[in-house]
């Protein structure tokens, strides 16, 4: 699948409701271009079929089935890009919270339970039949157990778009840590495909692009991105910062990459 095909696929899935699983599959394709999307879908269908009898009536039974197959029980290895791949997570029974949550939510829906992801800061959660679940250990939790002030106000249901942006943020952060700015720029392209309507998101992405081009020494491109950010940003502080960065960039003797 070419980059243009992936961009279109991200845009198409973003326009649909409750397609977190398909969104996650596309993220996995970025991590492993050779991943067979249909094979992963079929493996997941087989897993769901294997836990569907006897009929699951509630959250506790669902979580117990997942634990029996190793989810929430498998010791976790050091996090790398594979922990965001649905293929790897399904086979290894481990992953980052958002990846595990997507497998849990999708499984619950296919078994007739109401379910959604919860875009909680720092640790993605799930809600099954109105009950809050930590996907890392497949157990029920209470909002009061979350060590964050005003935690109930942060328990926002995650849309398909939110899931895509957050999963790509995780990948982008790893590339940033490795100072792989070209890869960061590519991930940002996919994020624009997922959400090109929100001024908040678009301004933030243009600012990040500007920083990447600045790191790469392409100062004219950096200045252009900061200028766009300042023009559309609804946040005064970020607008001011982007304007300052645009004014401060010199384009003479830039290094082209």
C-alpha cells in the first residue's frame, strides 16, 4: 500500500463512526508495511468465535475470557513500535493501553455488549456496559481509583478520529525521541488525513511541522508552517509563539534536505 493509498484509507476510516479497530489496523500497516490486514481481521474473528460460547452476559465474563487467553496476564516487554500493531498485540497478548483497549472494545461489540474507548490522559481506558475497565490488566476500576484530580471530567468517549490521532502521536513521539524528523513529518501527513477540519488540531500539526523543518535546516518551510499555524490557531499563546518563531527564522544559507 503506497503512502497516497494509506492517506486515503486514513481519511475514509476517519469519516466513519465506531471504526477504531480498522483505524488501528492502518496504524499497524505503518509499523509493518508487509502486514496482511485481512489476515489480522480473520485472526481476530477466530479469537472472538473461540470466546463466544457459552454466551457472554456481562463485563466480568468478558474480561475473564480475555484473561484466559493471556490478555492482562502476559508480562509486558519494553515498549517499542510493535506494541501499537494490532497484529503483534493479538499474537503476543500485550501492547500499550490504547491497542489493548481497541481489541477489548471491538470484541465486546461483536459479542453484543455496549463498549467504547475512553480518551483518558496518559492511560487509555475502556468502558464496557457502562463499567470502566483498565485494558492493561483486564480488570474493572472505579473513576475514584484514578489518581488525577477531576478524573470524571476526563473520561471522554474516544471517537475514531481521536483514536487515530492518539495512536499516531505515540508513534510520532518515538520518532521524535530518535530525532528522526523525516519520519515525524510523514506521521504528521497521516494525522492531517485523519483530521483536517479542526483548527486546534491543524494548528498544532502545522507547528510541529515547522519544528521538524527547523530541525532539518529547511528554514523557509519552517517559517511557512509557523505562519500558517499563527493564522488559523484559536489559542492565543500558541499563536504568539508561532508568530515569534516565524519572525525569528532566517532563510539565508539554509541547508536543503
